C-alpha cells in the first residue's frame, strides 16, 4: 500500500517520503518539513492512532490523514479524538484522497507562513514584553499584570507601549487579532 500511495501522490505532483513503520517516522531526526502525513490505521508496531497521539503529544499540529481497510466506528472516533484531519476507508476514491491531502497541505502551508510572520513580528520583544503581551491578550488589566509580574503599573505601561511600537499594533484588540489562532508561549517564538 505504501508504494501505491507514493505513486499516487507523486503522480499528483506531490513530494513524498515513505517510512516502513510509525517508529521509523518518529525516529527520523532530519529536518523534514511535512505538509501532511498519511498513515494506515493498522501498521507494524504502533498503530496509526498511536502515531497520531504521539505526534500530538510532541506538539505537532501537522495534518494527519488516517486510512483503514477494517475500521470500526470506535477507530474513527479515536482518530478524530486525537485530531486526525481526515479518515478514509479502503477502498477509497484516489481523487478524493489526493484532493484532501492537497487541501490540507495548502492550509498547513498558510498556517506556517502566518506563524513565521508572527515570529518575525514578536522576535524583537523582550521576555518581559512578551509576558505583558500575553497578559494583555488574556484580558488582564494593568494593575493585575503589575501585581502578577511584581513590577509597577508604570513599568507595565512602558512595556505595553513598546509592545505596541514593536508589533505595529495600536490596541489590545489589535494584539488579539494578531495572535488569533495561535497559543502564545515564550518558547514557541
């Protein structure tokens, strides 16, 4: 099945990388930029659902499509519980699978571009400015931020002004829109 899928996706103009097991994919330390992963529910070693779960635990948001020839309703539910992007039962329509994968790759690429643009905007912020930014977008007031960070309200205001200057945004609502759809963390950017 792996080689048939490779041929199908390559004939649709997609770059493909194949692994003989989920463990092989998980062990691959190369800098690979996947756009989508297609995995069978039943694999040698850990299952497609376990792979999906492990990738999610590692913090990956990459779209993953699960395919299966003998899926039960509970298998499909488990796949979607682990945030599978799509689930196809064999025999599936090749054109539908390719169209779904292409759409998921496009959506993923757009998210990556937005994430990279956001990272470029947030890179100039100091750690303290990021802490103030995070507090602002969660709706906290200046006095509350000052208390939580152990700094004065005037210092919070100075950081707030610098956050607005460095991000090019002029309101907290603008910051919320800038960060919409992304979980903000100091390590992520």
